C-alpha cells in the first residue's frame, strides 16, 4: 500500500493519496482544488488516480473532488445529513453516495465509512484496511472530526453560514461521535484534514498524525464524560470564522467552475490614470509586498496583504468576492498567488499588475502614501492621557485574555465594515500581537480615507516587554 501526505501551509490543510501498488489504482482523500500535485506524485509512483473522496462539505477551501470527477474519477461522497447537506453538482459524474457502515475498495485497500457528525451533520470518517496484508484497519481518516490535540468545531454553520441554533446541536452530536471514536482500537493511526493554524478548531497541534490511543490520553476534548460540561467547553473560545467559509460551504455543495474554465488574469500595463480609475470605480487593488515596503510608499487606495503564510486566510476575510480584483505582484510569484486565491474560490481576478507600476505612478506625477510605525514607549503617555485612539485588531480570545487599557477592539476581519465607527479626531494607533495584522489594518484604514493612522511596532508583545500596563482576564492593570 502507498500512503502519501500533502500539506498546504497557507490553508493548514492536509490531504492524502492512497494507492494499491498491486493493482496500480489510487484515491485522493480530502483533495484541494489544485489537483496537479496529486497527479504528479501518482505518476511518479506508477499509480492511476481512479477515485476521490472527502469527509464532508468543506468550509475553508475549495474541494478538488469536482476537478477529479471531471477527469473521470469516481467520487465517493457522504449521503448523511438532511436535504441541506446533499451534493448538488454530481449529476453526470461517476459517484457513489455513502452512509454509515458502507464499504468500498480501491484495489485491495478497503475503506469503511463511519458517520461522525458534529463538525457538520454529513461528516464521515474512513477506516482504512490494507487488504494486501491485513484484515483489520490500520488507521482512520478523520477529516475535521478529530485533530491532533483537538476536535472539529460545531459552530461554523451558525457563525459562518448563518444556520441558527446549530452550534449546540452540533456539539451534542460531536459528544456522541466521540464516544464511538473512543471505542476504536488504540493502535489506529489518526489522519486529520487540518493542522495548526486552521480555524476549524481552536487548539490544533502541528504534528501531522496521531493515534486513537494517544488522543484518548492527551486530547482534552476526549476526556469529558459529562455532556453539558463538554458542550460548554467546546463552544467557548472558538476563533472567528473567516467570511469566506460561508462561500466555501455553498460552492462545495453546489459546485464551482473548473480551473480549466477560468479566464487567465491579464497582466496589465497600468498607468497612473488607469489605476486611479480602478480605485475610483471600487475595484479592489491588492498590494502583496511586505508590510515594510508598503509602509514606505504605496499607491493611495490600495490594500496590503503581504504574500506570506497568512495570505490566503486574510484574503478570504478581506477580499470582496463580488468585486473585480487586481493583484499587484511580481511576475515570479503571480502564478502562485493566483493559485492560492483560487484555492478559496476567489475567481473574479480581473488582472495582475507588475510591482514596477509603483515607480511608474511616481514618474507620472503620482504622490505615494506612507504610514509610520511607532514604538510603544513613544505613545505610552499619549495612550494613558487618551490623546490617541488605540484599535486592537486581534481575535476576541486574545482581547479577552489581555489588552492595552483604553483600547477599542475591532477584529481585523471586520475592520472594513466597521472602520467608520472609529473616531478620527485624534491619531489612531493600530495594534495587534506583533504588528503584522495591524499593518494590514493600517492599509485598510488608509484605503478608506482615514489618514491619521499609525501602526504600533511589535504590538502588545513589545508593549509588555517595555513594562507597560495591560488589563483583561486575570491580568492586573
């Protein structure tokens, strides 16, 4: 048997290729939208991908199952959950709908379906048995059910998709699913669909796999015997779900355009007049340079999301899926940036703009905009005397734990909608943990016409390092 692990760091997404080397057949579990990496590995390993499957209708990335289905692979998909959780794009594609206890084989490898609702109603897991040399399962693909050190959150339907009253019901389903999970043999390997950094849970570990026995010993959420205490703990402190999660739920259920059908973004030669026209017409122009480069000089009206490991997450929060998007990026990175945007369904990419446009903008008489970074010591007295406004853009759980006295909390993902709530009669100091998120926030403020804004260098970490006061939670002022 062949088992290969794939990990997308920007999405904290794990997927798997399972192949039967005796028959040369393979299946991909929980694939991402870009299926080329799986096809390359399959070719290298001498197997053919004849099927694809997924544990549930994903909320945090576009599934690659439809891409595989369009190539003739058989799709093995959940038939659990009510009518709201049925796949709608499978007509005309080879597919098998699965319920609890069903089995199917890829070559000599057996997959047994285990219905594991909680994260979502239709969620299933797959027990895997290598029929070439064993008659009992060796592992379980748990999707967003059980992670390393955590479990899937049940509140996404309510918070992201707006399905009222589902969080409590999902938590109770999760409790029952875990009782069944704990009956599995301790030796079973656990292969989840996400790792540290995913918003599908609140305490995911960075280790790629685990075992049932290890999770039973050390995963806090598997230690609860009382359902009410479990529900309370599971629903508390979950991170804010990015706006794009609701879009992903819809497109992964109803279907989305194939990559091959998308128009390739045009690389535009943009003049000063043209880029100003785009911004005036309410297109989003996204500058992917580092925060430092953006702060030192950028075209007014552009928004900065640096192209790093957090890029996809913040693009999902901040990019309007309905508006045309223009991406300022160097030509060497353009293809990767577009793939990352496509991975979360941002397909309305009108064009890419080479970063040399910044020099051209200046040469044509355009005035670049800048912003300052301020050291905590520089503004401490002004904060104390309320001569500036501090806006903390961290997550709610971070804010609850500790924050700068007098600060206002607006989580970064909501800032575009709420920036007008922030008073502007004094300088506005944007702040996060280290200064990275608040740099993005500063660009959003400026793009929305709020110019008297600065970024707190080093964030609250540096603030505390300088011995300055914080409050909140169990922290004394």
